C-alpha cells in the first residue's frame, strides 16, 4: 500500500511538475490512510453496527419511541442485529454500520488538515471531529429512516437511498464548514 501511494505520487509529480507538491502530498497521504482503513472494514462491521444500533435505540427512546436492540439467530445463518421500534423490527444490516460515511468524513477532515499543513495535534483533532460527525450522521440517518418507514413502506428503498444521500452530503458540508475548507480556488 505505501509503495502504491509513493508510485502514484512520483507519477503525478513527474507528469505535472514540482508545483504540485502540496496537492500530491495531500492526496497521497489521504489515499494511504484510506487504503489502510479499508482493510479493517470487515472486522469493524459488527462493532460499528451494534454501536449505531445502541445509539439509535437510545435516541429513539429519548424521542418517546419504544425501542430495543436484540440479536436474532436462524439456524446456521449469521446472527442478525434487530432494532425493535414500537414492536416493528428493523434489521441493522451491514449497510447500517456507517463505515462509509465515517471513513469519508474522517478522510475529508484529514485531507483538509494535510492541505493546511496542520500540526499532528490539529490533524488528530480534525480526524476525531470527522469520525464523530460521520458516526452522528449515520445514527441520524437510521433514526430518520425508522420514523419514515411506517408511512413510506411501499417506497422504502427509495426513501432509504434519499435519506442516506441527504445525510451523507450534509455531513460532508458540515465538516467543510466546521474545519474551514477552502471556498475559493487556490494555487496548487
């Protein structure tokens, strides 16, 4: 993975010249972190799903809904995480783990920190902010879907995708604003 990123950096610098040093460093480092974190997607699936389910259940209870989280097993099939809301079961599937939105938010935060040339402490803070926002928006997505599902069950998949897209892009915009991402064209 590091060799791939170094080769990509060298290729970009060779083709586009020395003036792209800042951009090349930013993109290569972000790609390196992305590739390393992607390796851990499968082992992080169940912990992230259960954590998202727990937080969603907690928030739904705060909003006056009756919710509980449980594990269901059917024969030799893998266990299913179920979020029971007002006696209606929602399967907290792998897609609900939030890995994609958390990773994207984390990487956008890292990209902004590296682009600025931030210190290690600032970069760590940016990454933490990105991970928290990504996780929070994943939980918000689950809660919104649970609230909309009873009235939009005929169009569940469409609603699921629309809510997912809105929360995904909202999280990225909030990170960009919070971490003061550039809003005008800068020289590379």
